[in-house]
């Protein structure tokens, strides 16, 4: 799924908290269809020259927080943001101790040039890297493979790390019956 930010905002320069709040409502409506299987929600900045931090906070970050807070099968990813927009997003995520995923997306919804904006704490980053390396994994596998080296020998602790990374929108939850597995949002793209 893709949301064209320029269509939502109606301009190439997007500024202000109030306009950001209006955009949030439009984006939320556009993302109301809940897919059966997990998928990225590309928040596409193609054609937008500038978006201020206040606009981004009230629109994009609010949308990501709302969607992930309801444990949606949508995983918001910033797409086609230029360097000016990335700088504004960087200010926001670093101030919040947050992380966003960014990429480029072509007209056929093929994603490439993946990047992570912001920093995770070292344990979360190690967990994210392990999932990205393995493709798809669950807490028991992480405990078995990394428990001794990481000093975390409880499935619950690994499960908490995985769930937190999913809440941030970095890992997709794949539920199969009573088990939950995780994969990186960009896995297979």
C-alpha cells in the first residue's frame, strides 16, 4: 500500500503542526484497509521538496504510532524522501530516541536503497540484525542461538525485544496458530 504525501498535502512545501494534523487524518483514512498479511505501508514523499519537523511529527510519526499501536498488519516506511526531509525526520527521531525505516520505491512498488534513520540501543540493534540475517525467526530460536553470547537465557526477554521492534515498525509479526515469528520489514524486497 502507498500513500502519496504530496496528494495529501496538496503542495511541495508542507509545514506546520495544524496542517500535519489534517494530513494525519487523511493518511489514517487512506490506511484504513487492513491487509490479511503483513505488508509495508509506503509513505511516499515523491514530489515533496520540504516538510517541516512539526508537520512530520503531527502527520507521519503520529500515523506510524497509531497504526503500530493498534498492532496493524501495516508497517509504515518512509519512501522517496529527499535529503531535506530526511534531515527533518532525523531531528525528530533522534530527539525521541526513535527509529524509522526509509527506502526508495519505484512506480511498480519495488523498494530499494533501504536505510534505518535513528539509533536503537545495542541489544535491540543486535536483535534486529539477527532477524535480518536469518530471514524469519522466533524468540526460542534467538534464545538458542544467541542466549549464551548475549547473556539472555529467557524466551520472554527475546520475545519482548522482538515485540518492541515490531511496535517500532521494524519487524513484521507473522502469526501461525499460536506461534509468532518475525521478519524484517524489508525481507524479501
